[in-house]
């Protein structure tokens, strides 16, 4: 059983955490560009 657990841990990829991180980066980029273009307009 010890070998099976090691294999499962190696294959485990936190898809939810990665998706959340990517969504957070996109969110911050959108806010940054909105502020950037707002400043350009002045």
C-alpha cells in the first residue's frame, strides 16, 4: 500500500488551486488595464 500512495501523490495535481490562481491573475490584469486606460484618458 505504501507504493500505491506514493504513485497517487506524484500524479496528484491541485487543479482547483491552479484554476483559482489563474482566475486571480486574470482578475488583477483586468483591473490593472482598466485603471491604466482610465489614466491614459485623462
